[in-house]
C-alpha cells in the first residue's frame, strides 16, 4: 500500500487481431479466431513474459518491486477494464527501498534442483 506506483500487467483478449500487421509473413491470426482457450493460453503466457521483461527493466533502473497475484481479478477487471477486452495477469508495486531496511536476498535453488535436462 505504500508503493508510489502500481502497474497492472494485463493481456489482450483480441491480440490476434494485430497479427497481420505485426507478423505479416504468415496467416497466424487464423489459428486463433474462434479458439478462446488458445487465445487465453497464449495471451496469458505472453503477458507473463512481458511482465518478466518489465521487471528486469525496472530492476536495471534500480527500482525495487514486488509482484502481487493475491487480488480479486474480477473486481480489478471491472474497475479498470470494464469492456472485458483486457484481463489482469498480475500487479507490480514499484518504488525505491530504503537500503537499511531491505532484507538480504533469499536463498536460491541451485541449477540441479531447479532444472531437468532431458
């Protein structure tokens, strides 16, 4: 609640309508038309990737952030995206932390614990 800014990372339920302009090499749009599960899966996955790029960029500028997925998506969508075209994925709270009050980095899994090479 004390973050100076909160960013809503959302996905576009009609992203495929832009594909003829953004990817003119092939008719990718037709894969998605009328296929709501495929649209939702791809849009959500890609918005998650874009969120990761956003997080890396913010950290590169020295901005502290905390992602939040504990919110009422229906209420947030109704308040910010009432037409239903966009859907929230996650929130990013941004700010500059007081270095004297920040916790040290949490432990991380090593590669062998986090990955499986097939």
